[in-house]
C-alpha cells in the first residue's frame, strides 16, 4: 500500500521541557521498546562547546519534546523519572541514552555522540544512523553521505507550502546561528528555533520509512547498518575525534554498498558482521566492473582510495 504523503500527516504537538517536573513525567512515559528520534543543537557541538537543546520524537505518538538543556543544565540528564502505577524503577535521560535496548535514531550520530560524551559524559548506545540508511539504499553513487536538508526537501512528499516553510525556517536559523552565542543558546527560545529543532527530529522517522521502501533496501542489510552506526558512535566518543574533519563526507561502504557486501571478503573489507582475521589482513584490491555496457571503476577501500575512485571514474571511458 502506498504510504500517505507527508503533507497529509498531522503536525506533531510540541512541548517545551524546561523544568524537572515536566522532565520526570516525560521520562516515565518512555518504555524499553520505544524508538526515539533525536536531534541535538548547541554551540559548537564539540569538546569546547555545549549542548543547548535535545529534541526527542517518539512515534507513533504525535508529540515532540524539546528538552531545554541550557536551562536545566546537568539536571537534564540526572533527573529521575516519576513513578507510575507503583513501578519503582526510575530512569534518567542519561540511562535512557546509554541503554542499548532503546533504539536512538539520529542523522549523522558522530557529532552528537561526541557532544554528549564531552559535555555530559554520556556514552550514547543503541544508535541507528538514518544518514547511513539513506547512503545504503541510494540508487546512485553512494560514495558521499548527504546532509539532512536535501533529503527533507527531495525525499519527503512535502506540499509546496511546507517546503516553503522549511526553507524559510532553515534560512532564518542559518542567519542567526553564527556566534557565540548562537540562536540555540539564546533564551527565550524563538518559534523559529523550536520549529527548526522539531522538524529535524520529527522528519527522521518519515525519512526512515521512505528509505526502507526503496527498491535497493534489503532487510538482511540491517546488520551492516547497525554495525556502521555503532562504529560512528564509538568514533564520536573517542578522544581524538575531530567534528569538522573533511573525511566525514564519505560513506563507509564505498560507491556501491551492494557490490561490497557481495564481494567484501575478496576485497579484504569488513563487509559482513563477522569477518575472519585472515580476510581483514588481505590487501586492498581495485576491481573493474562492467555496468550497463560501460566500465565503471569501483574501489571499496580506504578513504584515500575512495577519493582516488572519484577521480578515476571521470577518466575511465
């Protein structure tokens, strides 16, 4: 059955959580089976920056919570949940973010994982990176990953007015963001800032639905997606991580994920959930593959070799 266009879906109800009572009530509503869609905003999401806003969507509930981290400070992550129906088990936002049984969906988890670890000592777990899902199922060259703005405008069936609203919100936020202080650290939060954060979190589950319906998507690839997402989160938490590294624009599977998954062992790449040490130690190979009567150069090796492929694809007839 064809999914309803995004323009026909109701807009979510937005709640600003800027006190511990509201935060405790929200945390009590999150169960272990929930899927959470997250968006972090702040001032330089890095070791020397700060997390100012954490937006959380939990479909199918038509609600989005905007956690005001700047106002709550450390209490945003340490406040315990309210008890419900005699249940004495309390959780905090920190314990939820670190719980691998609760899926956390983000767009490019690296900088978010880095900011949470460096600012609040939170090791986010259970991550599924929607940016990688897009890269994995893209029908064309997957060498580079996409930023979030283009997929929202190109991959969702937004009506013209919603497209205009999204573009205007993005433009206004971009004009106000340079700082510090940034638009995300200024208080009170403006309607434009709230709309920007809410849209980023809310559209993630719609993008996920769209990508899982792409012809290229295969259910057995979920293991590759989860493994690459976890690797990104670990990389973001590592001490030497650089948020602005130019290498972040490359995908983890080269130009053709499907080809890598089929031939990864031959190429010496860790394309399967379990790969023998011998396979990992094999030297990188460059393979010429005939595609549609034309010869395309496919290199599924290191980041350096991926750049080499980008140049060579122009030279090979």
